């Protein structure tokens, strides 16, 4: 918790170093924060006291890039603000080591391959050097593979943790998790079992998007449209009366899988064919012509070939028109080796023999060759560029195959649930607010439930067995489920309840589900995992629903939506109150930085060159949701700010300001108009900055504070040196020291979320404890006392001082040269304000006599008479 009472944490003396520096602060302060538990979450709390953060777990199987630094800094700024407002901040860190990147890294690093049917070997040790040929890699059990993953990830995580602590993330490093550890696997399986029990998870055989390279099903959220070269091939089907009906398709290889033709109901060209039969070329299969509104009269010939399955539109037609399933492309991406039963003529079977067993690419060549030979192609193929579905991590276009998969209901097939998920989104405050439309558009566009099973070896096993009948066929309608106290389980390695291992894969025995859950099916449960759901319900109730989910805007459709789906089904609520959505980092060509594009910047380099406070300044200068250019110039500004904070604080403290001078409850000591002008501006800065933070607009809070800081250092501090040294008496000195101390105290707190190292360093010069456990500043102690002060006094006096200094510069004399006389030309109101700070202006400008002239327009300085300069300025 933060301390709200200044004046109770004073060190025995003010100790300001001779040469303040940023170098070395990250290492020394990070160690101190860890040892003192500065950011530790207090479990002895109530939900009202907690601000909980569902921190994104970075993939621990790769390397961090500057985009991570950008988004995690923005989260940390918000976390630090909440802590200073008195919140007990729950700020954990997870590591996402459940997925394909980790699987590949473990395979290549150790030279091993996962085979779930292999028995677990508790004494297994990987080879000292991995074999060069993958065929010579060790084949190990899933549990052995997971253990190697945890071992390797632990080393990766140390590197990540060091980088994050160097950056100054105020994470509680005692609260961490991995998405593949025993606790996460048990949580994921527990949620899945409860979804089965509630009817939210189900097993179904249906058309499924399939990646032939990875040999796994792919969910809608993992799709990526890519523009690829293709061509329209035009050839005819033949009606019963001999009429030729031409279709145009980019996938002639699926001609053997044709189940129907469709045209728009309003297309007069084809109305006479609806309900009639036409015969396919080459394979001589009769198919029916159907009307359907999804058919586009202006696309191709206006009549489409429906194959099972060429794309998701084919799936819609197949389902709504109740067409037969005539799949030929298998999970390996090849055409079936056996002639399909629906191809019955001799000529058709001979034609299919030219296609059997070939890849989709080779099958296309074979079909086009046969059509050409028989003069069935109408004209040359029309080359086009068109969008094709890819798995986001894949290199080949997806196929649609029929397979048995597990699904979780997400509203894709139910309007009622879809509307419910849209409503859940409206329970979440999106920052920025326009990002809500991305969520709602995604939900509205869903065309199927969430496919969560994956045909991979590594991951969280689907916790299901199936009894086998007397023929050894699985009884899918009656899955065997573990009890929750058995979790985590691996059905491939562990025996089903009520059976012994000898009955595995035997008639009247059992089999384990060989698949694993989609990575997102576990990542969607990060609140439940880190909140100890199902393990410690009291702990969970103190953090859930979470207060904030920070993440990138590009994974609203995946991580954000899937987490909302799980919270809805498991807890009947939204998972968090706020979603803070970071933008992308763009390279100089305005392209997103990503490891796959090879245009990333390694964060270690910029942290070493500019320091953490400087890099944080750059990240925090960008608003949530804004795509931001990687900009070294901003980091240089941030470093300049941090250095200026050290030097200006040193100067202020050396002028005599101490903790005892801070205004606690009586601002009567502040009598000078210039001091009152600064404090009324400070009160406004505190109010505006606080309001910006409450609206998650930390970038505005930084801009407001930074602008005030430079005015404080460049204007106010320059003006009050004479008074601070006591040249105008004790009362004037007391006024300025109270203003200096109060302002410095507030500025350190205001800047602490952004530049935690520089502010902590200065805090330690004159205060005990940590600025990061201090309270967020308020103006309660002085706002009323200076409410009638004019904030423009400081501005106008500073303008006049700038005019005097400009005159000296133009005369090429030193700034300490005396101004014998000068005239200030300004409107009457501005002149009056300058008179209120005249004593400080004369002292700071070393001016003997100033005259005032009331004129319209901007302030100017004229008739400057300088004393004879001793030495010309260089």
C-alpha cells in the first residue's frame, strides 16, 4: 500500500551526490526492490483493495523484440499508478511455453521427437549433442518431452526476466506460471471437463480446416488470408438434354469431389436448371443444380461447382443444402488412393486413376491435362490474384477435410450465444474505446464453434478415453472422463478408470484420445491459472474478475475473445473490467515489426545505449491502440528528461529544500505571487494527470507532467535562486523553499510510473522508503490556499526573462552582465502580472531598472542598456 502522509519518512540528512548519473541505477535499484519486496502482492487483502492484471505471457521459446518492451512498459506504467493510489496490485508474469514454437525449439535443441505412445522414462537424459539427421533423433514420451520443455524454458525465462527487470517492470516475481506446467495443464483440463459437463464442449465429425504440413486442424481465429496467384479454368457440365453448363473454378482438382452446382435464385440464366441433374466431365458423376443466395451472379460464369470441400463457402452450401459428402483430399493433402464409390462408370474410374494418391497440386495438373486432351477446356485459363486461407504459421493453403474434432461453443452456430458474447464484450471497458468494434465485428462474423482439438504431440492432452466395442471401434458417444482429483492426466500414457493397461486398444477395452488442446484453449485461461481457480477459491475471489487485460490489438479475435468465452461458460461473467490494447511498433517503412519479417530491433541494445527510463519514456509517449514508429529521437528526449530530473533535483535540494519544507496542511507560508502561480499550476497538473490515468490515457498524463517539469526547471528554478539563498529575507526564503520542496515531491511521484529509476534515485537523496510505495500526489494541502493565484504570472515573468537573455545573447555578452535599464512592452494585464514577480525578474536577469509600457500585441523587450561587459561571450 502507498503512504499518503508526506513528512513521516525523512532520512536523517539530505545526501546529494556530486555527480548524479543514470548509469548503474537499473542493476542496483532492481536488486533493492526485489530484496525489499517493493512490488510484492499482499495476499491478506480484500477484492476491493486489489487491482489485478492478467499479464500477457510471452512465448519463452524465442527472443524478445522491441515490441515487447513497448507494450509491457505501457502495462507497467498503469500498474505503478494503481499501486500509488493505494491499490494492492496483483501483477504476475507467465511464460507461454505450450505451443508449436516451443515444440520446435525443444526438438532442435535436444535432438528429440515426441511420441505420445512411448512409455515415460524417469531416468531419461537427452544426448549431449543432437543428431544431425532427424531420423536419428531420440523418440521420447510426451511427459519426457514436457520435462525437457520445462528445463529449456527455465533457461530462456531467466534471460527474459533479467530483461524485464532491467526495464523496470514492477512485477511480483514470486507469482509466475508456465502454460505447460502441471498446474496449468490441470487447470486447462478442469475447464474442459466442466465445459463438457455443461454441454459447452462437444465432439463432432465435421468439415475442418486442415494444414497438410503440420497435419493438424486449424481454428477460424488462426486463419490468415494471403494473396496468391491462381487461374480460372472454364469447362462444361452436361444437362440431360445435352445443354452445356459452364462453370469457372480455381480448383479443377476437386472435380471428382463435386456434389452439386449452385446459382443465385434470381439468375434468369439458370432458373430452368434448378432441381435438374447435370453430369460432370471426366468422372461422369450426376449432380443436382440448386438455387442458393450465396451464389454470385457476377462471379465467373455465375454458376458454381460445390465440392466437399474446396472452401468454407462449400461447407455452408453442403450443410444448408444437405448435400452428400464426397471428400477426396485426405489429411496428408493427397487425393485418396481408392476410387470413390460415387464414381461408377468405367471412363470415370479410369480418369480418377490419373488423380489417385497425388498432392493437390499434382492432381490439378492431371485434371487440367485430361480436360485439355479431351478439348473440354473453354479458352485459356484466366490468371488472377486471389485471397486464400492459410494457417497463420503455415506455408501451404489450407484444405477442408472431414474429421472428428472437439469444439467449444462460442456463438458461431447460435445467434443467442453470439448475442450473449457481444453483451459480455460490452461489460468490458475497451481502451481505446473504438477497439470494441473489432471485438463485436469478429463475434458477429463467426461461422462455426471454436475447434479446440489439435493433432499435435506436444501440448495439454485432451483428458478423455473411449470405450471400445466388441469390434474394437470407439464409442465416441460415451467418453470416459477422469475425476478432477486425477488431473493432470495423459490418456495416452495413463489407463482409463475401470480398466487395466492390457485392455488398451483391445476389443471391449479402451483407447485414449490422441489429440491435444489448442494452445489458445489453455492461454484463454490465464486468469484462472494465475488466480489458482479450482485450487484456492479464496485466493481466486480476491483477484477475479481481473481489473485489466493488457494485450495487442491484433489478437482481440484470439486471446481476448477466447478468454471471454471461457469466463462466460465457467463463471457467467466477463473476465476483466478493462482491456488495454497496445498498438504495433512500425519500422521506418511503416511496417509492423515482427520476428517473421526480420525487421525487429533487439531490446538489449537500446537499453544499453539509452537506459531504461529513456526507453520507457518512448513507449509511454504512445497512446494505447496507436501504431507507433520505432523512434530513437524520442528515446534521446527521454534520456534528457531523466538526466535533467537528476540535475534539477540536485540543484533544488542544494538550494536548501528539505522534506520539512513540504506543505502538509498549511500553505500560509507561501506568500510570493510567483510561488503561488507555480503551485496553482501544479494543482492543475495533478488533477489533469490523475484524470488522464483514470481514463487509461497515461500518454496524456506524461505530456502534461513533462510540460510542467520543463517550466519548473527552465523558468521557475532560474527565477528564484536569489530568494532561495535568502537574499530577500527569511519570509521570502521560506515561501520559495516550501514551493520548491512541495513541487519536487509531487513531480517525483508524477514521473515515477514513467521513469522509475531516476525518480527512485532522487527520492533516496532526501526521503526514506521508495517513491513507488509513496502515495499518488494530491493538491489537498495547498490547492485552496492558492485557488485565487494567477497561473500566468510565472509564464509572463519567464517570457520577460527570456527577452532580457535574448538581448544579451544578441549583444554577445555573458548572461551575468548587468542590465542598466530596459523597457517591457506588453498589454496592461500582462504588465501587472509581471510586476507581481518583478523582484525575481530583476534578480534573475541581473537588471537594475525596468520600465513598463502598456501596448497591444505580444510581449517584447526594448531599449536595453547593458553595463560594459568585462569579457565578450564566446
